[in-house]
C-alpha cells in the first residue's frame, strides 16, 4: 500500500511539473501570436502607404512611370530569352 501511495505521489508530481511547463509554453505561444498579429498589422499599413505613394507618383509623373515600366518589361523579356536559350 505504501508503494502504491508513493507511486501516486510521484506521478502527481510529474503531472504538476508538466502542467507548469504547459502553462509556460501556452504563455509563450500567446505572446508570439500577439507579436505576429502586430507585425502583420504593421506590414498591412506599410503596404497601404506604399501603394498610396506609388499612386501619387504615377499621377505626378505618368510618362516617367510608363517609360520605367516599358524598360523593365524589355529587360525582363531579354533575361527570359537569354535564360531560355541557355542549355
């Protein structure tokens, strides 16, 4: 009987230790989730501001933006053609 009681106490101690470790893990996960939400929210705001800035720049300098887009398209096409021919 004493052996069973000692075993029960030992097992209870293991469960208590596991519960405290689980509690710490849960706290860390909650903090990480909060940090991720904050980072995503900030990234969304930064992206929206960037899109607004690009729209303003395109309205102020449409020919420059069109020329830049055309030049990038030609450059990407040339690279794609060059990589397509290489074997």
